[in-house]
């Protein structure tokens, strides 16, 4: 078999052709110093899926722009690599989409990094919390530093983009507002949690309560509380609920509101103006009611002189995400990310 493979390779080379360059996907662990000691007990060693474009192994001198892609609540990084899971109608397949776009000449080769932010409550909200860990710093510092060190990236903000869907869309605008020193382009897809209005959580033993892997109201409320109102002095969950015995807790509610991008944008206008391009999109039939809030966020940016692109489309919260990832998101970054480090 080895002899046959050698003869085949030799024949290709003698004919003057090069062996076909193929893309690859790696799934590795990336340690997060920023996640160490989180009170939920989630591992600081996170799965990360990484798409490497065709020719990455062969062209050892070439460096690439990088897209960081954040998944939604209840999902993992594997949503972006075409792996089906409960509750997912059709996952996106970024590796296949990138291969198609590059082959058709509709996108330049890029590295795509997809971290796993699934936690004990099914999602970190990409927040900064002693309970969940500092996910803002993990994405913008720990992960970016690791990728730049171990892969042939263009280690410059002008060649880095940040995107995400739903919880990942929230993470994109939340981190994006604070870290224009790291990223230069943002694509926000159907962002959730733009205005966090607490709702009473059902009792822990109710039928609506779900354990890991579920989608109950109690679990969602716990994920939000762990992200938005952590309290290291309140074991065993280490967070404060916004309601107690059916009564709203004003200080906790204020913390939830303070973590809402619609309440934050005015504080970060200067930072948002540093971005080369920002796109916000959302389905008109979004079953969670996110269309109005995403439109409001884009309008607030426009009113502040930031001029994002805002797009709506016929679709619900998830059913058009695979299609739009290929036709809109990845081409957006191909167009706007620098393919080589630019002089200052």
C-alpha cells in the first residue's frame, strides 16, 4: 500500500501538478486562566473547534485573518461544525460553507475559531462573573492569545472579527463594545438579552425545571442570574435571583438591566466608532421577540453616528442561520478583514 501511494504521488509530481490542498477541522482544549476558580465548577479547559483553510499545511509562510464565532444558548461549538443535537432543526456547517466559498472565489482563506461556552446551566452568556468565570476575558484575551501563538494568524485587530448568534450575538456586542483593541469587525445575529427584564423563576421542583441539557424556564433564569447577578456569598448556587417569593429585588434587577446592551451602548459609543464595519441581522418571525430589540440596537448605533448595516429576513430564530452564515456572515468578514498586517 505504501508503494502504491508513493507511485501515485510521484506520478502527480512528474505530471507537474500539486497534490490537492485540503481544509481541516481541529477540536482542541484551550485553557482559560480567566475561567479558573469559577464557582459553578465548570472546567477552565474549553473545547474549541478550529477551521483551517485549504493550503494551510502546505503554505507554511502564509498567515490568515481570523473569525471568532460564538454559539447560542443550549448549543456548543459543534453547532457550527454541522453536528446535530437535541432541539436543533439544522446546525450550521461552517467548514463546508468556507470550503464552498473559497472554491467559488467568494471568500478568501480564513481561520474560523469556534469556542464551547456550554456551562452547567447550558450557557455562559459570555459574561464576566465570579460564578460562571470571566468569559469576556477568555474570548478576548486567553483564546486570542492562544490562537495567535499556536496558529499562523495575522496577529492584528484589523484581521480579527467577532460574530455570534443569539447568546453569541449578545456576547458579540457585549465583548465588542469593550474590546475594540482586539477586534475590528462585528456581525451580530439575532442577539438575545439586549434588554434583560427578569421574570419569576418557577420552583426548583416544578415540571418546568430542567437539568443539564434541558431548556426550562428555571434553567434559563439560573443561567442569567449566574451571569448577571453573581454572589459568592450565596451558596450553593452563588447567584441572586431577581425575585424572592414573587417580589422583585430592586438591586438585582438593576444588575440585570446594567448587563443589557441597550442600556450600555451610550457608554461605549467611542469604542464602537473604532470598528471598521458592524452588521446586525434578525429574522422577522423570531419566535422570542428579538426582532424589535435588534432593530432598536441598530437604530441607537445609527443615532450615535456608528452607522451599522441592519438587515431583516424572512425566518425565525434559527431556521435561516446556516444559510445566512454562508451567504452573509463569512463573506462579510472576507470583505472587511485585512489579509495582511497593515502599517501604522
